[in-house]
C-alpha cells in the first residue's frame, strides 16, 4: 500500500476550542493511527503573527495547542510533530513560491477579499488595516504543505481555496524549474462537522462564541447551557434543523445516540434536559483527556523537548529538499559556476554551417565565435560529402584543406593560422 502523506497545522492564536477538536485535532489523531499514512502535524506560529501581536499569547497558545494534541492521543513517535518556526526552510520556501504565484490569485483569496469588502462597505480604503501578512497568508500555507510534499491536507471547506492555491504554486514552480512538487489535495471529510458555536454561527475565535476544549467540567456545563435555542417551551416538539445544540451533539454522539435525541426533540424534550444530555456526552469524551492535558500544561519543558525532536525530523527532510530547490532556481555555490561557464564557452565556439544554395548545390562555411567568416567552401554535389569534408577538417585540422573535393577559400582578412586555431579549438572542445 503506497504511503500517503498527511499534513495539517493549527494557528497558535488562541486556546483550542471544541470546534478545533472536532474539525482538526480529533480527525488528525485518527488519521495518524491508520497504517500506510505518514503524518506531519504542526503548530502554525508564523501564521499566528498575522493575527496576534501579543507575544505572551502566542507562546501560551503554542503550549495549549501542543498539549491538546498530545492529550487527544497524538503519538509523537509515529508522526512528525513540530513547530512551524523551528523550520526556517518554510519561510525561505515561502519566498520562492511568492515569486512564482500571480498576485491576482492572492487578490481573490477569501480572507483577503472579506477584509477588502468590509473596508469598502464602510467607505474606507480597501486595504485599510490589511497587513501584507494577511495578503500573503496562502503562500505561507502553501510552503507548509509543499515543504513536505504532502498529498492530502485534511481541512475544513473554508480552507479548500488555500489548497487550490498551493496546487497552483506547485504547478507554476514545476513548470519553471522541473518536477519538484506534488500538487496536494484537500481531504475534506464530510463526516467531520463544522461545529457551530454558542451563537449558532461557526465556532471561531473571531466570533467569540467558542467552548474551550478543556474547560473544567463546571464551566463546560455552564457554556453548553448558553448555546442559543429557539423559545419553544418544555413539552413543545422541537426540530433538529438549524439547532446548534443538536449539531454539536451529533459531532460527539454515535448515529444511534443522535437518532434518539432527534426523537426526543420531536417528543418535546425541554431545552434544559437536552443541554444536560449534550453536556454529559461531550464530557464523557473529553474528561479522560482533560487530566493528561492538565499534567502536560504543568510540564512545558517536556512539550518543548517533544517539539525539538519533531523539528529534527522535519528538518531532516526540509534542509536537503530546500538545498535541491535552491539549486533548481539558481541559488548555487559559485564553485559550480565552472560548469555553467564551460557551457557558455561552448556556445561561443567557432561553427560550421551547412546549407544549400538556389543553384541546388551544397556548401559549408566556418564562422568564428564572434561571427566572422573564416572559411567558405565552393559547391558540393552532395550533402554527404560536405559532412565528410567537415569531419576531416575537424579531426585532421588545417592540412585537410588540401584534400577537399571542392575549393575552399579563406574569409576576408583571415590567415591560415586563424583557421588552424579555430579548428584546434573545435577539436579540443570535442575532446573535453
Ligand atoms: N490555515 C490553517 C488554519 O486556519 C492553519 C494552517 C497553516 C494549515 N498552514 C497549514 C492547515 C497547512 C493545513 C495545512 O487553522
């Protein structure tokens, strides 16, 4: 079975919430346990700089996300688990990709367009408060993926465009410099739900509607109690369509469990009871991890060591690959300049040119590297004899002029020694 390469990252800009767990952490851990899969999981802290300018928060978030991933069962022995900023090859590759990607592609990126639309709507300059980092976000993400030639990138639907852009970058680079990158594919799992948040919109830090993944039991209960519902009273039948509470439950429950809650909705379960049920079901899954999480959070040195080991593994791939890419684009040691110069010199060698004139006869001439006519032949009856004559000149040198079947004439202001030198140069070039 061919090895599939999975890769995914989480931006270290906040405390992991249940949306991150359901959408990214849980499925990625699940993938990593499958056979025939090699996984790369990382903390996208360069990405975090785009949104966060609070250094302590970035550090804290890095710790929290790493601990969450490990608590959720990620085995750092089985996967390459690293911090993006420990792999300096990634920003270097970002620059290479920046130079092959059309700017227009980035203009069309959803996140950037949304920022521009927001500005335009209120009459601001379109790029007001838009950092160049936000604009470049997809290129950094492309570098994350292409650095390890990941085939499959498990992402939410909102990230599919970024994967398409990464494919675009791979194609553009390959087109210019040869086949170096595997165009990646988005692996969208349809059974991985986008979790709604407390207000029913997608759970997201930017909406401030999240439930922290490792909220203590009491807080978890309180937060779930705050999920929006409609105003149907106890015993009134309720519908699961559009119910954030039901969707959240579904992300944790088995099919049978979901079916019975659906029935309970129809039977008029009270929102209070429904919330209690949802709370208990989520806590059942999270509680065992919560303990591991707490102990990891108390031991940042251990996490740091795990990440450093991961960085070594990641760089064992990234460093040589980047070396290959540097060479491909022409960022090369000057020692290899000798080869390049030799090629240039070859281009600048004297040349024989064979041709046919309007009289139907065949001719050749010898031109110097700078284009002067050194030798002009008379007419030959066949191109084959032209070829033979040239070959003899090349191997035997100037003396072969005497045995030519057709007359040979020196070019204007050309001496015999000019021709002899040119023939010698050709002979030497052929030998080297
Ligand atoms: N953009 C992703 C997010 O918003 C994080 C991320 C960065 C990522 N680089 C990636 C995901 C590469 C998948 C592959 O969370």
